[in-house]
C-alpha cells in the first residue's frame, strides 16, 4: 500500500504537468521524424540518387563523348552540359561550383581522346611485342603524355562525399580504358590471324557481390541501410534519458517546498518513496519507447520513409525498453538527489545527457571516431542502451543474447538507485 500510494502521488504530479508531458512525448516524436527525414538521403543507396554534374567537353573526339555517355548512363549522376539553353564553358562551370549552385563539375580538356588513344595503342603494341615471330624483340616506346580530366568540387563538400565522387568517376574511366585496350587487342589479333576474337565482358563484372549481414541473412529488404532503422533506436534512447530533467526538477522542488520533510515524518521508508518514483518514471520511459516505435512503424511510411522493421520481435523490444527506462530513471534519481537547486539539476542533467549522447554514438557513429574516443564511448550508458536496441532492430539477436547484453544497464541502474537512496538517508 505504501508503494502504491507513492506511485499514485507521482502519477498525479505527472498528469498535472501538461507541459512536461508534452516535452517528454511530443518533442521526441518530432525529433525522430525530423532526423529520419534529414538523414534519409545519406542512408539511401547512391543508385537511388541522381547527383547533377556540370560537364564541359573541350574535346570533340569519340572518346570524350564516350566518357560523357558513360557518366550519363550510370545510375549516380545526371550530366548537365548547358544552362539556360546555352552550352557551359569552363569559367561558368567554375563560377557555378564556387557559388554552391552545383557540387560537381567535370572538364574534359582538348586533345584528351587523341592522347588516351596513343597511350592505349602503345600498351597494346607492348603486350603483343613479345609474341611477334621476329629475330629480335621490338621495343615499344611509351608516349610522354599525361591525359587528365579536371574535377571541380564545391569547397563545402565533405571528405566522404569527395571520396565517393572520385571513386565513382574513376570507375567509369577504368571501365572505358579497359574496353579500349580490349578493342585494341581484338583489332590487332584480327590483323594477325584474320579472325576477330569474341570478347563479352559485362559492365557488372564477372564476379558478383552478394551482400549479407553478419547473421547470414541476405539483405533483400535493405533494412540496415535506411534512416528509420538507425534513428528510431538512437533518438529513443536520447529521449528516455532526458527524463532526468522533469524527474530531478520534481525532486528538488519537493525538497525546497518541504514535501520531503513531511514524507519523512510518515511511517514509511525512503525506499518506498524512491521506488515509487522509479516505477512511475520507468513506465513513462517505456511509453516513450512504445510511442517512438509506433511512429517508426506506422507514421514514417506515410511520410515516404522506410517502415521500421521490429527485428527480433516486439517482446525483445519491450524488454530492452524496460531496461533502458530503468537505467535512465535511476540516473535521474541520482541527479535529483545530489543537487540542491533547480538550476543546478537542470543544467547538469541537460549537459550530462548531451555529453553521454555525443560520446555514446547517438549523433556520430563510434566507428568513425579515434580509438581513444571509441573506448570512452563504450563507457557511456546511452551507448549500452542503443546497442541493446540495435541488437533487436539490426542484429536479430535472441533473448539470451539481449539479456546478457543488458547486464551493464541493469548494473548502472542499480548503482544509481542505491547511491541515491544512501545519499538521501544520510542527508
């Protein structure tokens, strides 16, 4: 009965605080939707995008046209060679790129086709030189030429984007050069033997790449490569740990208003008082997680985003949500116990949650950080919670693996709750 009375008191306080409930439920929902929409394009495959590329062809040969055709036929770029109905020149291209109107520009210099053909012909002759039935092997001199294509990039583009663009264009050029060498060899062999060899090289290559997850499941639905699947667990954890703000604030107000003093005079222990807060706010955290999962499952598909895949199933998700809510609420209890003023508790709570989120991989994936930061990030409770959710959403882990992975969260929550209780009893 004492515990039930404490829980009832906490729920009455929560229900009366309409603004606090809005912050706890509406703000996280808006946050996860906005972040999923913003990050949707980076998570989509480049084949689903069409990046505009300004193209200036100063060479009129067939090879330069083949370069333009190869880039145009690819699934990554849209070639733009005119603006306002007028052909683009190099000066206009540079101006458009530097102003940020376009991110990529390509200039094919004059004479590129002739230079490339001379080098390819020399390579073909060098390959066949040792096969000629002559007394002395002939030596083929390589032409002293350096054919190049100028690639202009917007100064604001990130390093990863630049690397992706370079790799894609180099792939086009490599395929073109390979076809030129094969065609050259075929022509020369036809002259030598009177018969042209049949060579059928697919543009996709001979060896195919079949992508699977670590569990061996073929990624037919491309679950791991959409923003919904990554943003829902990350921002669910962020929202659950932000419960420290209203929880710690209520605890400070109870002390300053003398409520805690009156509660001490009653025939009950501080354990019931703290346990009531723990169960009440943990339930709020669970409801937050269910709301975020519902948004990902039902609402995001209506916004043109991918539908949330529940991974291992609803019950493993429910377990992880309970554990994460317990850890977040216990941390809120500790903050509310330590600090004496509302400003201290609020500022520390906000800053500490933001720091744990930044270190724990909520905002930036840990794998792109330095080794030191990766080690520090693995010490963040928010990282433990996010990894537990990812174990369900992305890795398809069973209950035994999920329970084992949640031990750190249980330990963190128990330590925070016990420390809070000890500090309050000794106050």
